[in-house]
C-alpha cells in the first residue's frame, strides 16, 4: 500500500490516519504543536482541568463507525454519557428553559417554559428540519462534493424546496417560529459553525435536528479524551506520530511527492492529507499555493472566533447545569454580536455560554467547580479589525463578560480562585488557524458550502480534511470529513 503523510493532528487528521492505517497504508502524522488534538485541547490550573475546545458530542454514530472500522468499538474505549438536559437557556426576560436531551420531551418543556403553543411552533420547525436532513445527509454531508451529487439533489424538487438555498436560517425559522425567544434559540445554532443566522443558509436547520434526534453527549474525563483515544488507536495500528514537527511545504510536480519540514528534513509520500486550514494550504505563501482555490477561498467569509475564560471556582452549586446559555436582552442586541463578526469591536452584551461539567476528574475537590466560559467573538485582525493583543483589551473584556453574567443572574466573581483568559489571538498562535477562526470558513451565504474546498485537492495525491474542508466544522462533520477522505484515497488506489 502507499506511504501517507498526514499534516496536522487535529481530530480530522487523527481519524483519517487511523482509517488509512487500518486499510494497510504506512502512515506518518506530523504535528507542529507539542501534543496532538488540535482544538481538542486541555489546560490544567490549580488542580482544575479545562477542555479548551468542543464540549459536546452529537451524532455518536459517526464516532462509533470510526472506532468500529479501526479496531475495538467506541464503548470499550470511552465513557460516553447522554445529557438529560442539553442546555439551560436564560432569555432576556428572565425566562429559564431546560431543553431536554430527548427530542420526545422538547415540546412539553417549551410549553412549560415559554407558554402554550411554543412546543407546536418548534415541532413544526423540526418537521421541516427533518426533511432537510433526509434531503442532504446522504448526497452532501456524507459524500464528496461532486456535480453528480448536487444534480441528484437539484432534480428532486421536493428536496430542493426543503433545503431552500435562497433562504437564510433566520428566514426559514420565521415561517414557523412566532415567539422571539424561539427565534433566538434557533439563531444560536448558526454559531455552531461560526456563522450569522441572517446570512447562513436555511440548510443549517439540520443542526438543531441532529442535536435533538441523536442527543447531546459528554465524554467522562473531558472531551480531550476523544483526541487521546483516536491517537491511541493510531499508535496501535502502527502510525508514526511526530510532534514538534512543523511542515513548511508540500512538494509536488504533476502529483504530490512528499513534504518538507521546517527543519529541512524531507519525507517522501504517495499521499498527503492536510489537516490544516485551507488558507494555510492553498493561499499565498502556503504549503502548496493554488491560485484558483485561493481565489475561491477569498470569496468566503471566515468563521467567528471565540473569547474564553477558564474559571476555577471555590464552592459548588449542585444545581449548576452541564451547559448554560445566557442570551442578550433582545434580539437586536444579539444581532450586534453577529455584526461584530465582520471586524468588531467585540459585542458589549453578547450571549454567554457556560460549560460546567459535574465531573470529579476535572476539579481538585468536591468543594470546587471547573467552568469554561465562551463568547463568540471577532477574529484576531490587527490590521483591519480587532487586535486582541492590544494592552489591557483581553482582561478588560473578561471583566465585562463577568459583569454581564452577573446581570443575567450568574454572579461568580467572589468565587474565582483561578482565571485564565484565552483570546482569538491565542487560538491563532496555538492552532495556526488564521485569525483564530474556529471553523475555518463560515456557512454565510447560499454558496458557502460549495466554495468550501473539496476533500480531493486539485493536485493528484493531495487531500484536505478538517473543519475548513467539506463538509464543514464541528466534531461530527470533521469525523465525516475523515471518513470521506479515506474512502476517496481507497478509490484512487483501486483505480491505479
């Protein structure tokens, strides 16, 4: 079988490496950081252990396929547990909604929290979302981008009407959701891909559908364990894992021939899979610049980034939900947050997301809590937007977010033992994601999904995997990206 080099050891890179090794390829993974995992990172402070990336698993079947296809099943490797409450939402009027993890209980919870009729409104929207899911998941989310696949979709008129590429997510939501609070709840799902709901396509209706259909899940010990488990699977399959190995160039003529490291070392390869931001691969000065692809990327909108506080708290509130979202006072205030994506300044009254897992493995003792606090934020852009490295900016904004939380009924300022602030600039430095964009490109615009780079590159033997490639960002889509890419490589091998 072929020699394969995977550039980058985020989840996508690790997953495709495991799949290729299981298929018999000789695989080497090169990671510029000192540990694998990419955005599935972790930080330890004063006995508190924080996940610094995703905090939720959706679509477990995708991960189950990964582990089943490469060795022992998922259940023998990780303790994946369902959340009875997906998240507690606090709206601007003070209303609290505990959104159940089981779809069958959602309508009743909405009626109880928001009033009669809310459940029916949401159920009507979810029926629409289910049609979108069935129209897209096979020929788009789980398949390579291809003219044939898109043609099959476009020829099914009923499916095309469900996907409604001419509408935004907010626009399609308005057809079903009359309660503004339900509209804000739907808007939240656009942020899962770093997008603006006013510009994101209606097809993103599949995001709440997936969460409620497949449930919300947590990995005991933190989601960092997922990256570690896939890395362990790679090692068991004979993958060579190298950290602190930064690739400076992908070498190619009529096809890829290998990679050159910053140290000057060269590794020959028949196949190269880049688990890196597409701009880092194709852009000027990139690993393998490609003018046409770079031009397409220039037409996309980068995803938002995130401003994070890691809080080690004294004392423990057993009623703290696993996930909590504190919405702005009004939808207009929420829109100011989306406006900030395009260059700032950071929103003064954003939605605040709190991840507070009840997990003894993450806290120094029973009389403490470990909180991850996230605000979606503009990218790091010192030349034309927000300079997150400007003196005092990060600490001032952290103080502002704590004050906003207090205004919304969650005041923990007198309980803070440890506070670590992580900005989009920090994310850029740690993961090499331009500007600290969490998901590469956003889904904004009707053509965004088709401008995102394909998994098979325009140079023979080169492939792209991860959040900036098809089908997009987020744990399940990144795992699907690896699945698609491994399948393409297998097909190319059979045709040679």
